[in-house]
C-alpha cells in the first residue's frame, strides 16, 4: 500500500499540531464524571443535614451517591471521593462496603448493625465552567436494622370432665406429643407445655369444665411461638453464640426463621380446625374431652433480638424495624 503525504502550509501545520497536542493533554489530565445509569435506586447526599438511610442487616443498601441531586446532573472534572465511617476512618478496605470509582457507596450483604452511624463523603472537584477547585461534604446517617422475630400466642379451650380427673393429664400428654410431631418437620420444637383447668359459667347455661392448654415453641433454636393462655411464658431463645448458629442455617436467618414460625402457626391452626371438622361429623356420644369449635385465637407478637430495639416515635418511617441500640435512640 502506498502512503501519500500532503504537506500543509507551515502556519496551518503548526496550528494543527498545537490543537492536537492540547486535546491529547486534556484527555490525559481531565477526568470527566457523568453518573448516568448509576442513579438507579440511588440516594443523594445533602449539604445541610444528614440523609437518613435504613439498611437491613446482611442486605445490600441503596446506592449512596457522593453528590447532591443537583450536582449529579452536571459534569464535573477530576472528582476525588473520600468516604469515612462512623469512627472517622477511611472505609475503602472495609469488607462490609463496596465503593466505585465514581464515589458510589453500597453497604453489602456482609453489613452488620454495629456499623451503623454517620458516614461522611468528601468530594473534591472542578467545575466545567470556572475550573475552580471546590469541596462538598455530605453525610448519611445509616441505621442498621433487623426485622422483628415473630412469636404467636394462641388460646384454645376444651370441654372436659372434672378438673381432678386423671384423664386430663393423659389427654394433655397425648396432645403435647401430637403437637411436637406436627412442628418437628419444620425443625421447630415445643417447650414448657402446661395446662390449666377451670370451671366456667356461661350466660344462660350451667357450670362447665374447660381445659386451657399452654406451651411455647422454638424454630431452629432462634425464634419462638407460643400457644394459649392469659399470660405468655417468657422464653429467651438467643443464648450465647446464637448469631453464629443462625448464619450456619441461612444467609438471611431471621427471614428463614420467621417463615418457619409462620408455617408452624398455620399447621397448628389446621390441626385444631380438623378436630372441629371431625366433631361436626361425629354422630355418637361426645368424647370426655373435646375441642370447643372456634375457640382458637392467635396473636402475633414481635420481639427484637438482644442489642436491638424499636422507637416508632423517632423513626416513623421504620416503625417495625428493630434498630441497633443505642444508636436507635440517638436523635
């Protein structure tokens, strides 16, 4: 292939060389930032007050942008981002965060509530118009939270004979075995089963003996649900090392545990509904002890894990969140 060179006049050639050199230098030195598509699921900073962000433990946070919303719509030159955590230290090497070269911070699935606090980003840049160096300091107040652990209270009643009758104990023992087997397949267990026997006087009727069966249960050694009674027996399922055991079972152990507790609750309800259905079809003499149809009621009770608590007045946008203490109570 033959190369043809065209000689330009000296003035134009010199001018052209200068222009090309200027463009090359500009491209080498100037880093122009435009966020573009990175603004999806984004939270921008403010120069006035910290932006409050709720992040679920062991879940990714939204994209925290080290810019104001107005600044993100413009091009900036030579941006330099510095993120520091609640302790004032650079967080670039923290395994719980992901940082991009455009200053975007994401708290990743390793995020723990202990990292809650004020995150600060300092942005150093030059404007495309004036090329003057500028600084912006933005703060994000991160609240690490967990979903509450579900517990259930049930109340059901049984018609019985005499409160002193030994048949009550026999019935209760068999009922306990049946319930334990019912929830065992969900890796749940029944704890502290007990019953009470009372003589009741219904309006327009005579005296009637009722059994009130009570027990608590736990799933995966991490979350509890309870059945029946006026007073719920307190159970602390979070002994030493509970969080390590939790992670062994599931990445999001509280969701997994809550799902199992809800499934156990559904099974218990079906269990009593079947008893009512069988009695409705029964035409012979009623058994000595039998379930009172429709007496089963349930109530979900939420509880926070040790080191976490609720404050709906301070956090109206996250009333069900179990926030990390004592940060939860800091204004």
